């Protein structure tokens, strides 16, 4: 979440995000493809997605995106909140890499009205949600000048590198944990491993617009992604 402020009228998306903290190092294994690898056969695509460990809803969503071109020629990512994982895809729907993520401390698929304009101290525990849905992203900067990816600017939700906000939060340990509940710690922003962010998110989503699809964790998949749920 970003701190309380009066947003500038024009270039506000390039300026602010988060409570402000130093980056923390977090290694993540390299993915199995590169952004330059744009063409692979169908069986290789299916095999790669299977290896990525996409959930049934995530696989259904990706089939729909690929079949309908819903990403509009942009690179995209699928955030599976129930699995606490992010899957990154090229503009051609080729799977590139998967990593664990930290998410909002509270379960819920909508942001509280006006939450982006409130001081962090006024955000109640049950309001610290990562909203579900389809979001066209924009590159941005936080208060320290670090690059981020805006998911929902008005709700102050972004995708960024994991930060050691407080030693007591143990964010790096949480990210490495196998338990999905350990991943619920943020005010709503999505924290990705630093190495993974630098390799895939920064070049694909951090320098131009992209699309991020966030799967729900409390509402049915079909209530958030109506068309995708009916796709064959």
C-alpha cells in the first residue's frame, strides 16, 4: 500500500508506492525459457505449463487468454492467491517462469473503498486484501525511487520485489516457506523474489504496460472470470 498523500494530477503513477523500505535479497532458480524464445510447439507448451504447477483454474484462465487474445498482445502474469504463486507468460502465452509470492494478510477479493488514500495505520487487518480480477499494469516508482509495477493504482496495490520492511515480519523466510498461510503478510501488494522479479517481471511488465490476472481466494472463480470459466 502507498502512504497517505494528495496525488499529483498527471504523472502520479510514476511517483509513489508502499511504505518505503530497502530491498532484501532473495534468490530464485532461473526459469526454463527466455523472453526471446517466442515460438515453441504445442506439446512443449503443454509440458511447460504442467511443469509450472498451474492449478486447474489457472490453466483454464490461460487457455482462455490464449484462445481469445484477452491479453491484447501484452505479456501477462497470473497470480494464484490460493497457491501463493505467480506465473509469468510472454505476449504469445508462452510460460516463462513461476515463483512464490507474498500477498495481503487478509483473505478477500476486493479492496475497501478509498483504501488507497488512507494512512497505513488506518487500514484495518481485515482490509489488507489483494484484490482479484484483470488489471492492466503500469510501471511506476516508490518513494525511494525503486521500480515497481502498478496493479491497481487507486487502491495502492502494486507488484514489487520483496522488501525487508520489518525483521519481525520475516518476509524472506515466509517467501521460502512451503506453507501458503505464511505468505499472507502484506497490506495488499504482491511481493516477488528479487532474482525472479529482475529476470522476468522487470523486463516484461516493469518497462511497459502488461496484464496481471489475480485469481480469487474467497469468491468462486466463475464470479470473477465469467467468460474464462465457460471457455471450453
